[in-house]
C-alpha cells in the first residue's frame, strides 16, 4: 500500500537514497531539509516528479508540512564527525527538538515514525559485536557527545511517545554506511580514503589504524530502513554490515583496489574514537529477513566512480 512519507533530512546522503527507494516503490515523498549538511543536488533529479516535494526548513524549529502523512522518517542530523563537531548546538537541537516535532507530526496523523538512530549510542563498546540489548558506553561530556547524546535522547523521546501516547514508532540503529552521494568534503573514512587514493595523496589513517568499523553499502542500508518501516517492530534494530575491518586494512584495500601510488600516513586519533564497532544483526535477519548483499569491492567501486565525477577527477589519475 503506497503512502505519503515525510523524510526529514531527505537531501542528505542517506535521506536522498531513502527518497529514491520510497518513490521507486510507489510512495509519495515530502523531503524536508535545511541544506546545512545535505545537498540539493542529491534530490535535483526528482525535481520534476509530481510525487516529490522539497521543503527547505530547519526541523528543529518546526515542520511545515500540510496534507496527509502516512509515515515520518527522521534522518535530519549532521552525521559525519567533522560536521557534528562543527555544528554542536545545531546537532543537539535537531536530535531533540527536531525529533519532538517529527513525533508530533506523526502522532497528529496516526502515522508511523521511523527514528534513524546510530551505532554511536553504543559509544566505545565493551561488548562485541553490539546487540540491541547493549546499553552502551558513551562519554557524556566529550566532543562526540553532541551527536551520541542527541541520538540517545531521540531514542528516549521516541519510546516515551510510544509508551504514553501510543505513537507508532520504530528505531533503527545505523552503522557506518558509505556509497554515492557522500560529500567529497564530508570527512568520513571512505570518502577521504577514496579521494586521497585517486589524487595520489597519502591516505590519512588516524591513530595506528587498529580500530575497526563495519561498512554497509547505502542501498543495502536503505532497504533495511524500509523493511523496518513496513514492519510493526518497535526495535531498536541494528541495520549494518557485520563484515569488520581495521581502518588500516581498509586503507590497504582502497590502495590495492584503485591501483593507487598513495602511501599511508598516520594522524592523531580523534578524541573518544570508538575502538571497535560491529553490528549483531540477528534481529534484522530473523524479524525483517534483511541482510546486506553488496560486497565491499563493489560498493567501493561505485562510490569511487561517484566521487570521481563529483570532485571532477578521472578514475586512476
Ligand atoms: N578515519 C581515519 N582517517 C580518515 C577518516 C576517518 O583513519 O581520514 C577513522 C576514524 O578515526 C574512525 C574510522 O576511520 O576510527 C571511521 O571514521 P568516520 O569518520 O568515517 O566515522 P565514525 O565511525 O567515526 O563515525
């Protein structure tokens, strides 16, 4: 059954892919974004469609959406560490007030609310891999806390709405995701390494590179978000790829795959950088029948092709 879905943060990296997949399966989409870290170019190809509307607004101030609403997906937030470290108060505002506005919009319409939470709620985890039952280890006063605690608050207000008002909600915990539409200046590991390798510049490995991440290709990730949206699960549900790599392995993989002449250079490790991260996706597999299918090699190739075009580079140059 198709509906009218409001995507908060719909011009961002993940949000724009969500708009695409929702439209492809027949939903109408209202994309709301203040373009602070999202890019209008991510949804420019949807501009002429009658089933797509773009509204420029900061959802922490309110959500100016009229007409019917069947679901609200809340992906509005800076998500890259350099972005949220540069926008600390905005990140806290959008995670708290933005989420409250999204919940109120959903509740008014009897719509389902999907909260895009994060593996960052697990902080620097003592439990590995991370299952949804783990409460996490977050430094509440460290620089990253603006993102981690905003998302933890967002989970709390989502559950409080559900418990006290019966709002239909779902929480997804998104692990590291990569793919086309990562901004070249986003600062995340995959976009940095691919661009550095293509430019023949040193790959900047923070710390000794022994920290791990588990990287999910964006189309797999968004397919998981929609599976959760279509279910009646509350969650939280981890959606991420359980294939785990050290950051050093990732750098070596990128250099080898792009046949790059780049070397590896070490830089200081950012404060509170989690030492390891890998999702336990038993719930997603069992309850949603979801698992990622895109290999790292394919995902990196598609992301490299996008970044090369976006940054005006030639692959292999
Ligand atoms: N990282 C790195 N070099 C870079 C960018 C990131 O070594 O140029 C590391 C970073 O310290 C972290 C991992 O890669 O351990 C993932 O960083 P990212 O910013 O992509 O996401 P995070 O998981 O920290 O939110």
